[in-house]
C-alpha cells in the first residue's frame, strides 16, 4: 500500500502540534494534553487533531477551551514552520479511545480477578454482565 501525502502531512502536523502545545502554549487552563492523532482531508485544507487529557471532566473542559482559543496561534505557527501551499484549518477533537481502552482494560482485570480460586461462578457471571452493560465513563 502506498503511503499517501495526506498521511505524511498528518504525521508531520501531529508531531509539530504536539511540540507547539508542549513548549509554546502558556495557557493556565491547558491541562496535561497529549496529541494522539491527526486526520487530514483529501485536499489538505482541514485537519482534525485528536487529543486526550489526563484529569477530571473539569480539566477536560478547560483544556478543550484553551485549545480552541489557541487554534489560531497554532495554525499560524504551522504555516510558518511547514512549507505547504495551504495551511490546514485546525479543528481539535477529544479522543475518547484512550478512555474506552482504559475501561476495557479495567474489565479484563476484573475478569482475571474473578477467575481466581475464590467465589462461585454464578455471582461472577452476573457481576461481569452488569459491568459489560455499563457505558464507558458511567461509573466515574
């Protein structure tokens, strides 16, 4: 499979934006943000940047607001650093896959604990069924 230009630009944008967020943004509302991915439109004019935040709901909201305020600055820096014909419009989107992955890991650990030498199987099955039917983030 051929590595497309938009994929190369996406990887470059991800790397550059992560560096800008880490070293140049001084917004106090910006929490511990990690840039997790970038998806670029076929015409390279829009970039959806995925990020995750370590912390509670309040820190996620503050970080989302800080990134939205900084998007113009980040776009300007990208335009200055990268030699592209068009600087893509940058849109930030929270990456829920990190939280979902943590939820799945928690369920797997629960299964391993239940498979231990104690407890009867019927109560374990009921507990597992209840846990699996919960939505991610519901038990926080």
